[in-house]
């Protein structure tokens, strides 16, 4: 699948990039990664994340946030 085929808001991974890197489509030419916008070409090969993969990603992000808050106390 190509980036241009995703809908805005879809979570995805880029083929050949670390499997830890999760992106979210922000517009027809930009995506979010770690809170930053990144320009992306329309014909980049991507893999859309499944519901379970998104849930696992969100749980990991929440866990990291909880750990950061605990460490700062």
C-alpha cells in the first residue's frame, strides 16, 4: 500500500524502517512521528497498523509516560 492510499488519521509503518517507528497520517503530504510533522512522498510503501497493533502502541506510549512521571517525582 502507498502513503497516498491511507486516510488521514491512519497509523502506519514505513517499509524498511524500524518496526518501533509508528507514524500517523496528518494530511496528503505530512505524517506525525513522535509529535513532529514530517513530509512524506505519496508513493512511499507503508503498512497500515491493525486495531490490535494500535492498541499495543498506545499502551506502550502510556507506559512510557507513566514511567516518566514516576521518575520525575
